[in-house]
C-alpha cells in the first residue's frame, strides 16, 4: 500500500489530495493510505517503502506548520530503499522568489538520507523567479501546483503527473503493468 502524507492549514492541499490525486491514483488500481503529518508515527516510515508527500509552501519559502514542526524528525529518518513522489502547492505570483520551496526543502532532506525520488515535473507554464524545488536539470523535484493563480490547471496537471508515476508505483508495489497482468491471465 502506498502511503500519502501531507500537511495542510488552509485545506487546499487536503482538497488536492482527497478530491483529485487519491481518486486518480485509485483509477490506476493503486491502494492509498493517507495521513496528515500530525498523525505520522515513527514506524510508518520503517514499515513502508513507497510514499507520496504533499507540502504547501508558506510566505517566504516556509514549510507548512505541521511539516515545519516535523522537519527535525524527518532529517533523522533513513530513507534508504524508500521511493518518494512529492507534490506541493505555492503562489507563483505573490511569492515568486519562493515558489513551492517546500518541495525542495523536503526532497533535499529525503535525498540526503537515501530516498529515491520519482515524479519530476517540468517548470514550463509557471511564472516565478526562484524555487528551491528545482533540480539541477531545471525540472521540479515533484508536481508544482498553484491553487491561488492557476487552480484551473490543477486537475490536468495532476492527471498528467499521476499517469507518469503510476507505472513506476505499480512496479514498486509488485502490480506490474496492465499489459503484464493481462498476459498473466491469458
């Protein structure tokens, strides 16, 4: 089962997780267990290998309050043999120098502790000056969403992202591809 952990203060990240991403992931036949950050227990990271992380960025590149409080714990977790896909919300026009920095802050900490990241996302279609979420190749570490200014693009972006990560998530969960499953049944 894939674990989806997210933080939310204004319920925008909760809305994206519950009403957009989880239904799309389930359409691909993936089992999802979700928790808000405040509900994460120490063994949750040890007992699972595949995670989707949701993080909104606040103000001048700050982590959402639950992630901020949890961050010292996160920095001590061994993510060796763990696969992470991450999505984040930000405001590219009001806070264009810190757009979706939360993605980068969490991704950098997880990568430093051994995580394999999947689900990089192109930076085309956004207007911002800087972001800690950018990888050296110019893509975001994960899906970047702007519910303040581009809410009308959220569903399409989520669908493209889910379509891109679903085959890898299925492989990691031992489900194989639909073609493989059909061949097995024949």
